[in-house]
């Protein structure tokens, strides 16, 4: 066993050879989530949040790992910000995939007790307040006007009128959406006739925030969710290509922006994981 669900972690791992099993253990019942092989990373949330491990990890066979902690990460950011920025982008992509998988599992939870709806919604609000380690609006302000202007030259801006479904913007893997003004809801498209009841999903994002759930809005017929502007809103769309270009041409700006992106994703994933465990 490398670490157990609930352990406090402060490092992440890269699989160099062999494989790692990631699993949940609830009430003595094991649920295998994924098997990670060479090149995969895991434990990112421990590195950036020093938080409880959301799942357990054990070697499925003879395995070699690279351990990454703050002691090696900080010098890398200073000496080679270009490599560090690309590392953060890879981590963000990994967290984005994990968040999407967790959100999709939340949307398939069954047998929800409707009598506890109000209590569940209040609990979700309290969970967000306790789990957030970085306020997106604060990190955006701290970047300063000059850096924000440079960062925004590497993205596409979308203006959405209140009440409009956001159908023309398609979410692709590796795309990141920030709301800079207004309010956007990501709501489940699960049928009302389904046995599934996805409470709270509606996700609401407003002010300045990462819309991590936008990855659910593929625009296909089987899309798990759809996005609607509840107020006149402005969205910034960063593609993976644009972020790689930012890392290439403005590495010191990119490394700070992408590290913050990883931290915000870690917060949103931690909240989704806890909601999943509570169901």
C-alpha cells in the first residue's frame, strides 16, 4: 500500500514502470477506480493542497515511481519555468479528466432521498467554503494588469446574453473556461423520468472562476450537462495549444497562471470527491 484513503499527503507521483491501482474503500467495500501505467501521474492534490487522500493507492505489480514534492518543485519554477509550466499544464489536464469522471459519476447516483434536499444543498455550500484553498478572483487580481493583459492575448473571449444556452462553444479536452463577469449555470441533462436524481448539479459559477464542469458540455445528444447564462456573462476560453504557446513565449507568467489553474482544479475535484463519498 502506497497510501490509504484519508491519509494526509504532500507529494505526487509519476509512474516510471509497472502500474498502480487507485481504489475507494467505503464500509469495507472496495471499488477499483483506475489502473495507472507508465507515464501517468497521481497524488497531485496532496502536493498542492496537503489534503486527505481521496482514494487509496497500491502497486499492482513491481513498480518504480518518481516522487515530486515542494522541495524539488520550487527550484524548477525558478530555474526552468518553461518546463515547470508544461508540467503544470499536464497536471491540469490530468485533474480536468479526473474532475469530469467524478462529476459524471455524481450524475449517475441513484436513490437520493428527496426529503433531505434542502439539507444537502446547504451542506454543499458549506463544503465549498471549507475546501477552497485558493480564491480564483484573488489569484486573478494578484497577477496584475500587465500579466492579465498578456494572458488574455492567449485566449478567446465570448459574450453571452442572459437566458441564453451556451451551445456554440464546444468543450474539448484540454480547453479551460473562466467566467470573468456574470453568472453561468451548468445543469444536468439527466431526464426527469430517469431513476437518477442529480441534486446540486446545477453548478453555479460567477464573478471570476474556473468553470471546471464545462467539460461535461460536449454539445452531443448524450452530453451529461448544458450551460446557461443566468446573467449577461463573459467567458475566456483557453485551448491547450494557446496555453502551450503562453508557456513557450511567456514562461514566468505561464508558470504562475498554470500553477494557480492546478490549485483551482484541485479544489473543485476535492469538493466533487467528497460529494461522491457522501452519496
